[in-house]
């Protein structure tokens, strides 16, 4: 599907959703869309995940640098 077809499909879907009167159907659609949301964690590489986990461990151990110090170094 090219971007023009995708845009047209989105408009059609929005119109369909706006015309729904059933609360149960709206809830089903919302649940479906929520279940399709992508967790950013799953999109990270193993290296990125390891770096984040290391940073959390360091923060838990109090090995942090105050923001003011970081800003002084980069300015």
C-alpha cells in the first residue's frame, strides 16, 4: 500500500469509528489498538539494552553526575 492509499484508508477508518454508536465495539477497537502498541524496549539492540541496564545499576549505586556538572562540561 503506498502512502496515498494508506492516507485514504486512515480517513475511511476514522469515518467508520466516528459513526460507531456501540460502546462495546469502541472498547474492542481500543483494546485491539492498545495490544498492537510496540514496546520501545523490544526495538532496542542488545547493546543498547545492556547500556541502559548498566546506567540503572550505576544510578542505583549512587554513581551519578549532577546535571549542573554535565552542563558545565558541555558548555
